[in-house]
C-alpha cells in the first residue's frame, strides 16, 4: 500500500504495529476520532481538526493508540505543508506508524486500495483455513492420530506444538517445542482454575503461546500448547480450534475403547467365576 500510493513513513517505522493487519481506512477530520475506531484502522486526516496548543498533537496520537488504531496517514494540504513535529514525536513515542500522504494522493484512493487488500487477504485466509482443516481431518484418521495432528498443526501455523497428557507428561511435540515444556507445566494449574472450556494466552521466552485444555466427558484429559513469535489471526485461530476438537475426539475414542476393554474383562471374570 505504501509504495503503490506514494506514501512515506515519517515515524514508527520499527513499531510492531507496522506488521499488524489493517481492518479499514477511516477518514476523519474530527479533533478526536477515537470513538469511531474499533481496532486495526488506518486513520487518515489533513489535521484540520487538530486542537491548538503544545500538547494537541500528542493527545491526538495517544487517543488513537488507546482506541486501537494501527497507523495514521497525514495528508499534506493548505492546513499543513508538512506533518507537525509534535505529531511526529508522539507517533514515535507511542509506536504508531505515521505515514505522510502527498497532496496528489487522494484519501479515497488510499481507502480503495486498503479495501481491496483486505478483501484479498480475507479470501486467502479463508482458503488457508479450509485447506488446513481438511489436512488436520485427514491426519485424525491415521493410526497415530494425535502425533499426526500435532505435526500437521505445527506446519500449517508455522508454530511449535506440544501435546501433554492430563498430568503434564509429554505425548507428542516437535523437537523445537520441548525446550518450553518445563515452563508450560508451570501454567497448567492456572489453566485448570479457569475452567474446562477456557484457554490461556501468555508469553513464554518472548513468544506468544496459547494453552488449551483437552476436555472429554467434562474432565480435562490433556493439554495442547502452541507458540510462535507472532500472534495468530482469526483464520489460524479457527485452525487451532479444529485441532483441539480433533484431539478431544481422539481422546474420547481412546477412552471409549479403554472402557469397552474393561467391561469385556469384567464380563469374562464374571463368567469364569460362575462357570
């Protein structure tokens, strides 16, 4: 988007928000557009509504960041021939990518390109989710379903994955994941306290980690831990949810087979006793 529209980054180039996906481009000349920011927006303004005073630019940026905006596009015009210095300083301070929009680039063009990119990205995410979920379902049919699901999940989401039993013992996991095993075990009691259906998000060794309980017959029968350096988007979250469901189904099947074997053994003992 930046190169296509002739935009230039004047602050926040190294901010984590530079890599966040956009949800929309919001054009606003309000002194405080934050009530209309839902999260993930690129806010576009010429600064015509900026308040006066030394702290006006800083307050404007601070409010946008608090509301969840991920970038600010400042269009040069008759109001401001360049981005105000206080806005630049605040954007750098709060980690908000600040883009200079040249006078020849209309805000409508920026909005159109952002909308097209969002549509394309959502289509790619949908295709990814469908393909990954299909692959996980195939893995669940293998003789070693749990291990196959873990391996496929790691590849699909480019993550390290650990599968633990109800006592925190390792059942499956790629070698790169095992270095996190001890740290994950520390958080298992905290997950148990949250209830059977709640997952737990945390940071482990600088990586984003999600820990899921595997619940069968209203009891936790295991845990799935998935981690990487970046958070998971909605499509990837749906894939994680599918993996959890398949692993729970595998545990349920194994539990049913075990119960069936026990009943058969009991029936045999009963028959032997009375024969």
